[in-house]
C-alpha cells in the first residue's frame, strides 16, 4: 500500500470517528458528557484536516468515501460532512 492510500484510509477513519462522537453527543442527556464528546469530535476533525493537508501535499485528494463503495463515512444515511474537511 502506498503512502497516499495509507493517508486516505487514516483520513476516512478520523472522519468516521468524528461522526461517531458527534452522533453519540447528540444522544447524551448530560451536558458535561455531551461537551466531552463534542471535544473529541473536534479533535478527530482536526486530525482529519491534518491528514487531508498531507494528502494534498502528495497530490492526493481527500475523499470521505471508502474505496470500493463500502458503508464508510458519507455513505447512505450518514449526515453531511462539514465543508473543507
């Protein structure tokens, strides 16, 4: 697997982690726990953005969609991703 493919997979994983944390935060009735999950989501999105920049520097294009059309981030039923991520 080449560097761009590894970065792309890591990018998709970070976005998926951010979405999971965001979804979990929506269902938590306790404000302090919701805030913690939102912080986790923000950190995961920052990780994804750093990976996206590394991909761009190597000529790759960050894609939120898993190779092969699997049920990855941005798949059917997934909430829209923030612009620029």
